[in-house]
C-alpha cells in the first residue's frame, strides 16, 4: 500500500555521483577524467561558451542598427468589446480594469481603443489615453470618457 512513509523514487531514476580521484581501480583516479594539462584540466579552468578561439565574436561581427528610445511610453490596450462585462452606469478606472484582468498593471498607462461594439450604456471611464473613435463610441452609448494624461 502506498503511504507517505514508503514513497520513493522509481528504480533507475537516480544515479550515484561520480567519485573522482579515488585511486586507479575506480577508473576515475589520477587525472580524474580531465586528461593531461591544459586549460580544461586546471581548477577553475575552462572556456566560456561564447568564446570563439580568438576569432572576432559573433556579437561583434554583426552590425548594430537602430536605437532604443528610453522615453518610450508603452500603453496597456483595452478595447471597447472588453467593457461589455461591466454593469450599466459602472465607473471604470485602471484599478477596476486590473481587478477584472483587462490590464496587467494598475500603475502603468492604459489606452482605450475602439475595437468591437460597446453594448453597455452609461459607463464612466477614467483612463490615460483614448482614441477619438473609442471616445465617440462610449459617448454614443450614453457614457463619458475622462482622459487623465
């Protein structure tokens, strides 16, 4: 019977570690499987995986292009069709969107886009940015959009 006190790993699932330098009879004595001399035989020695034998490394051979704009603002996208889960007359801000799982972070900027149909009436939305067509669609459904950017 299987009980917590007699659970073990299946036979053959674990291997004993190699015991190096334990005499000639062990098969791993003397040089301990490291061969003779050289960088790879030394303690702490070895060649890093990216080293190419002194050849100009790949990351330096490939031309560099473009740049990364450190001031870029990345918006979390919310579409109109996603707002249909809320009740009529509901007040929506980033914290509510994060709780509903529509945005990942409540402290990062979000933008409302006009994909899909908005069937819920009278929503009050506070968001960092919104497209003109999204604002028009919300207002057509009797709601308001407050852009807080």
